[in-house]
């Protein structure tokens, strides 16, 4: 695909956004929508947009969240994406296949009942699961060996499904190009240059008693200056903020997806079941899930493993076949016997930028720097709203107006005056 590149000779901007994933693109779009006169640059080390964790996502969407903050961010973003696809006629690959949650305990059911007061969730008759190849009662030996329980309840969330992140990113990118936003690809940002507001030209500046600002960023293309810098850098954020003493409040954790296929999956993945467009995105006990990919006639299988999965980072993470075999597969075959013969046809790995405290995004300002990170695996489904919050924070607004008219306090997603509930449904 040909990507137009508009490089200015003058590397000075009103706003420089580092990162061209969904958060960076959405931010650029909404800033330019509010301020058509701003000179904005989007900078990324990759050769084009959405090549980081946006492109490695499980590509699902849902507004099924326990915290009101996550619900507002996701619900409004989904409505905007629906508007783009249904009203503007731009294909984003959105399919409302639903999310099916299979519960093996009462606490999980209580959470679903509570969320059902905010969005459409219906309880599914357990007998209906049999035609989907799902066993509500695993074999006794398997249950004892793995510590599994029977499925007691099942819930189908309707405002949920699957999408194609590259198409959503392409929509934002094309809109930004039309607004003359500059894209500097193949440009690695190496550091933030902290300088005194009133330099004295002494070695060692800035000193602790001097007022400071981010004067520029050092890149592989040279220094780039801006009045405001916005970091939409996901798990790469710490590498830029740590050296200048700013805490991004996130930790990286690897996530893996495995594309699996057999005759059963080929047959069932595109079928309309439970009044959805196809087989639903299904979440099993222990957090293991399968994401339908009807076009490929495959399931994407994964899990957000917690204890035992270290916080670490490498530039090009690799999926581990043995992780599927000894972890994901074992749970799947216990509750869905027809997939026993399925083989891996593809796999990949990426990262969640985890907010380990409450699971909601961090969007805050420090000096002339705005940081938007900590999406905890739900950046795409909240991406439009996050861009609107960043734009509101840039303007110094107390409240950000989301697409559906809902409002959210910008300070609530910050650090000093943060006010959000812990998110219990991080998948």
C-alpha cells in the first residue's frame, strides 16, 4: 500500500504526536477537528501506521466493563465506529457477533448482572451451548486434575463483536492526511530533551531550581521541536519518560494469539448462533477465549495470563507453541471437545501496556507533555474516546465530550486527581 509522506523542511510543530497506533491516530484526528490551524506531526519508528500492538490485537470490541469509566470510553467509541461503517459507508470490518461469557462461579455472574444494567446482556440457556460444541460439564478426571468447575451460567453481550484494526487505523490515517497532518514514518524517537525555560547556557542545565520544559525530541531524523508533545507510545512509553523522571504508571506484559483450525471450526465459525452474525467471541473459565475469524474459517485462541507471566519487554516478541499446548489448549479441550484435533495455522505475540492498579487508561499532562497509555488490552475498543479526552486535556477542558454525548472528567484519568473504579474485566 502506498503511504503518502509529507515531510516539512522546518521540524517545528505546534503538536508532535509520537506513535501512530489507534491512540495516536485518534488523537491527531480529534485535535485537527477542533483546531484546523494546528501544525501537527505524527511520528513513528515503523514504516507505516498501526504496526505496533494495534496490529497484533485480538481485534474484538465490547462495552462489557465493570467500571463506569471503561464503559463510557468503550461504548462511545463503538458508537462512533458504527457511525463510520453504517452511516459514512466506510468498512471497518465490524461484525456484531457478540461476546459469550461462560461462568463457573457466582461472583462472575454477579458482575455480569451488574453490567447488564448498563448495556444489553442476556442470559443464555445452557442447553443452547451444546449445538456450539460447548460442554458445560467437563470430564470428572479433567476437572479434578485441572481444578475446573462446571459452567453454571452463560451470558451473551450484544454490543460486542470483532473488527479489523488495520481498517480503523486506515480510516483515521486518511482523515489526517486530508487535513494535512504530517506523518514522519521510519523515524525513531530516541529521547525527550529536557531544557530550562530560561536557559543560562551553563553546563548541566536544567538545574533543580529552574523551570523546565520538553524543548525537543531527539530522533533518527534529527531534532524535532514542538510546543506540545503527546506520547501515544503504548509499552514503549517508559523508555522515553523514565530518563526524564516522569512515571508513566504502566508495565508491559506479553500476550499471545494462536490461530487454530479443523473441520468443526470451519463448519461452525460462520454460523449464526444465539441470534448473532456468527459464532460469538467466547470467554471460557480461567480466562481462555476464542475469537471467531469467519473469513479465514479459524478461531484465534488466547488468554491474558497473570501470575507466572513476567513483566518484561523485547522488541519482537515471539509466540510460544508450548504455551498453547499446555495452557490454552488444555482449557479449551475440557470445555469444547470438538476442537481437540485443531492444529495451529498461525501465531503471533504482542504486549498489553498494563495499568496494574485499576486497569483503566492513564491520560495526563506533565510539563508540556501529554501521556496517553495504560490501555490494558482495550485500546482499540476505547481508541476514539481516548483521542477525544487527549484533545480536551490539550485544551485545558475539565470535561471531555464523547461521541454519544456522554462526558467524562479529564482529571479522572490523570494521576493527581484520579477517580476511577478498578476494572475487573481485563481479557
